[in-house]
C-alpha cells in the first residue's frame, strides 16, 4: 500500500484555511493524518504547554520503549501578531523528514526543525483529511489541496512535482473540475431517520410501525 509510508522519508504538503477555535482548551485539528500513531500535520490549541495555538508536523516510532519518545514533533507557536490575521486567509503547511531532521514549513517558510533518527512505523488506520480516525477527532478547516510523497522534498521540488511522479502517493486538488451526470430527483420514504433530513436526522427505529 503506497499510502502506508514507513521508514525515514516523507513529505506532506497541504493548503488549508482554519476557523477560529471557540475555546482555548486542548483541541486538535488534523489536516492530514494517518491515525494518531504514524504521521500527521495539524493545527492545535492547548498542547506542548503553550498558551497560544501551534502548527505541528509529527511522526510516530512505535519501536521506542519510552512512550514520550514515540512521537517526534516539529511545531511552531503562533504569536499574537500572526494570530491577528491567521484566520483571514489560506495557509500552506508542509512537513518533511529525511531520517535525520523533521522540518515544518508554514507558507513556504521554515518555522521549526527537530533532529531525530526515528523510523516511521505503520498502523492500521487509513489516510484521512480533516480527521483523525484513531482518536475519532474531526476538523472544520477548509482544504484546497493535499499532497503526500514517500521521499523528502524541498519546497521548490514540491512546486515542480506532478501527480504522475513515481514518489507521489497522494495528490488531491479541490480546484480540479469533476464532471458528473445529472441524476433525476427521486422521492422516497426514508424510514430510520438517518438520511440527512433537515428536520432531525436522528436515530429512529421503525420496528413495529404500521
């Protein structure tokens, strides 16, 4: 499975727009993740003992005996000046690892590094956008694109890459046009109450209903 990146090389590149959190307690807003125990790039509040939000890229090495050493993270703390306009526009978040250094870039500028020799280990969770399937967390951020490579790239190399490159394992561009055929509207009785109804969309059992 090409999406199941392990070892010492990875590049994650996403473009996202974030909503302002309603609270400052610990909240995780994953943009792209493979569960909680492989790799992720995200925006978060109340982590790393910081009082302001952070952008974080991390990898997970399950072979480490020290639990705190399993998560290796490069993160950038947003200062008050940055936060004044942070939620007004789109931001490019990029994370890379080459077996020696974790690097985090925000809007093309390197913001954080961490020297480590961890190896990314696998889990059984799928790659997901705006959610963490292992922790059952979701994010309400907007996403313009997501790219994932099984090699370590510079910003310039990412910009020159294409979806057909051999090392590209994921390339989603929300700006691409998708053609679909018109489907005629059909009305039906949706017993069960879980069909996206605007009136309630709740759980409802029709057992015994005549």
